[in-house]
C-alpha cells in the first residue's frame, strides 16, 4: 500500500493504531478516513483492526480496510474474550516494530486530524506524561452533555491523572513497549479496561496522563436514561475493583446532591420553626455549600473551555443530580453483589 508523505514537526513519528471492533464494522469508514487525513502530518502509520461479533463483521472489516491507503491496515479476528484480549492480540501484530506512539481507538470514535498531530507534539514536549486523552466535541445534547463537557474542561488543567477515558488514548511508545505484555495482561472485570491499562502504565513507569483540549474526538455518547445506565455500570465497576471504604466521602457527596430536590423544599419552611433548626440549619448549610461547589466548578470550566458557555448552570445541576444517582445505584449494586459478568477469566480458561 502507498503511504502519504508526512509533513510537519513530527514527520519522524511512527504511530500504531489499535482498533477493537465488536459488531461495529459499520463505523470503520469514518474512523479510518479521519486517520488517513491525519497521516499526512504525523508520519508513518500502521493500523490493526481486531474485528469480531456477529457473522460477517470480520469480513466487512477486511473489505473496508482494503480502502485504507495511508499506511498498512491489518485485520485480525477478535475472539469473544473481551476488549483487553483484543488489544493484546493487536499488540502482538505490531510488537516486532515498536512505534514512537500508540493510539488505542474505539471503532466509533473519530479523531480530528489536526488534533491528533497536535497531541503527538504536546506529548513529545511533556517527558513526565505517558499519554493523553481527548475532549469530545459535537456530541448530542440532553441529560449528561453538561456533565461531560464541564468534567472534561476541568480535567484539562490537570497534569498527573492516573487514567483517562478510553474513547481514544494516545500513548508514548517508550512507556509501553518494554513492558507491553504486563500492561495488557488478562483482567477479571469486563469494565474499566481502559483505566486498568493507564493505571498499569503509571505503576510501572511513574509517568502520568493528561487531557489535552486540542485532541478533539467525535463519538456518540449515552444521554438521558442511557446516560444514567452507563454511569451506573461505571460506578458498579469502580466499586467492584476494591473496598468501598476509600469512596465514602465520594458516595456521601453523591447522596447530598441527590437529596437536594427533597431538602430544599423542607429547609425553607423548617427555618421558620425554631424546634426544627437543629435539623434544618445543617441541611441548609450543606445544601448551599454543595450548590456553591458546583457553581465554582462550572465557572472554572467556563474559563478553560469556551464551549461551556453553551450550557447553563441549571443544566449542570440537573446532570450532576443524575450522575450522583448513578453513584448511589452503582454502590447499591456492589453491596448486593451484582457484577457485569460473566468473568472473562472463566471464559478464557475454557477457550
């Protein structure tokens, strides 16, 4: 296959892109097209697609990969053993040609071509970072949109994250190649795979992660009741990975946020009844403090990302209420012993 001639400051970069595709082959044309356009300014690119799922998914991925002319594009079958095993199998393909950078990319996530090149340049200038995550743009509105936007905006000022979200994770090759087998080792819980990869890199290297605002991503996001369900599963996975003790304050804060619609109507009339003051005044204090905390977070996000101007503070409060409800539901699921199974370990043992 022909390879586009690279232009730009990072023309010597070699980028390996790993794309797990499980029943998502239809998403590949836009994803590969964005990578092809990015290749013009980032140097040599090698793509490995691990495709599986329903009948015809692997064959469709093979057909679509044939149209990728910006570099090599290999399609391997993905077995029903989870995303981590798919990424590990893809790493096997590129392990003999260690690249300067790696990109772990969801099949339905498109990178902004210029943003990917900027992210590589940024990572090259930050020796203390193992990798960077991106910021979603152009997503649908509705419940969850304000929470995502404000959260990512605030994360852009933090260099020292232990993990970034897994839509697209750009990694420094030198942080991965000497120890890639340990980083992509088997796991027991089907969720938080991307977090495990990042955390293993941090543990093994001492390097950290950051969210880079110019690393723009376009990907569908769950909204409304789907947002609640997705975050509930996220928290169920979070609490299942260890003791819930370290998250006590986090859960308590979620409980307070969830209680705000109930507490506020009670506090105002209760403040007029002196016998109720011992209950009403502490609740009023905690409620006001929580709202002010959200307001400060919202104001900080607006200074960091102009896009936050497009969402209102009431919309953020609504989203935070839904997000906090997901925390409580996830904690309840964990206490009841509910998991997202079956465990992949047992599945692997049988394979």
